[in-house]
């Protein structure tokens, strides 16, 4: 990596740490105001605010699995984005070096193939589960 890229990454990390410290200070001040609230209540309130009503203490297994799949697909999308950006940085900083260009192109192709496999698996699974649910509803109505 070049010196300017290292400096940029270090500067970004420093900004992230600085911003994180301000957020933690604000949360600490907020926590000092009301010390009689239990940890469970605080965590539940935080989850409720973060999930905007989709979080429930009485969630069923199917809702939990659906939320887990959604989180995994989100993480996959973020990973694809990070890999693509990283490969683009390698490609742009290759300066005509054929090995770096091949590496970057390989990373992009691998990320795309991985994304296609994940989306295809999700589509196939969604179709199969939908077909099974429809079949089970039809058999329940006959009984």
C-alpha cells in the first residue's frame, strides 16, 4: 500500500474512534440520568428502538429464522460491497502491474459468483418453502 493510502486509512480509523467516543459519552450521560432501570429493561428498550417494532420477547421460531436469514443476507451484501471496493482499489492502484490486475479481476469475479450463488440459493429456498406452505394449507383445508 502506498503511504497516502495508509494515511487515509489511519485518518478514517481515527475519525471512527473519535466519533465512537462521543457516542459513548452521550450514552454514558444518558445512563447516569436514570440509574434505577434494570439492565434487562435497558436492553429490551434499546432493541425495541433499534428494531422499530419488529423485536418481540415472544417471537416464534419462524420469525427468528426469518430475521436470521435477513441478517445473513444483509451481511453477505455488505461483504460483497467491501470485496468489490477493495478489488477496485487494488485495480486502480495496480499501475499496470499484471499480477495486481489479475488479482483484482479475480476478486471481483469471485465476489460476483458468490453473490449469485447466495441469491440463487435464497430464491430456490424461498420457492420451495412457499410451495410446501401452499401444499400444507391445501391439505389442511381438505381434512
